[in-house]
C-alpha cells in the first residue's frame, strides 16, 4: 500500500539506520492507525519487501538475549526517489476517501428508523470524544515530539469529525420527520417490489 510505504520511508528518512520495532514505535506515537489505515504488524513485511526491491538496504544485525536478530535499514537512492514521488503524489492529487460507513449508509433503508437514529446518536457521541481528544492534543505547546505543523494536522481531523457530526444530526432530523426512506416505508417497498406495483396497476 502506497500510504504505508510513504509512512515507513518517511520515518527512515529522518531516523536511519533504524530497526523495524523503532519504525513501529515511532508510528504508534503518531497514532497513525487512526488516520493512515496502517496495520502495525505489516511494517516488518513492508520493510522486507522494500529491501528486496532495492528501496532499502540492510545494515548489520543486532542480537539481544535469545531474541531473533534485529535487522537495521537505511534508504537507498531508489528509496529516496520513491519517497519523494509518493510525497508529491499525495500532496498534489486529490484522492477519494474510502470510508466503510459510506457503504453501510447506502443501505440505510434496510434499518428501522429507531436503529438509524440510535446508531447515529452513538456515532455522534464517539465523534465528540475524538474531537475533544484531538483539540486537547492540538492545543499542546510544540516540542521535539510535536512539531508545530502537527497541530494543524489535528485541526484538519477535528474539522472532518465536526462535519460528520453535523451530517449525522441532519440525517436524524430528516428520519424523524419522515423525509428519508427506511425500513418498511412505502417508498422503499416500491423500490424493492416494482413488479407488484405494476401488477396492481394493471389489475385495476
């Protein structure tokens, strides 16, 4: 996955030579799994793959106790080019955000109005907790672990979460007012069984 590669190459860019566990620890401190769709367990496989492709070079091994030897990595010239290309690709291209919730929302009419409203209210509560946490982090003074630009990344995440809250509240209002199809609503029944409607019309 390109985003995972960019993250790993980016960490190695300013922190090399380094080991897989150090890359993982760095990304965990960034809470990267919350905004980059990265599985921390995939880091080691990605490092090995990029080394095989010539993007990284292994530099010695370190053994601690009875544990397996740790392999150090540095970026090659090809890896540096890949890092720069991926960095500019994501800066200059607007890519769609893939959100599984959008898939579920497309089938909203299969749920009852009560469940839709309850789920969205739960979603709002969860989003508000995320917003509170992000705002707290964004308001912390910068230091060596929080460069100034990180606060702006947090605020972008806050704005997206607030937009999701506003959308959820709007949908709740529309469902409560009967303006959106759900469950056994007449509109949805017609969509599910168009032939029955046509037969009824013919019979008349």
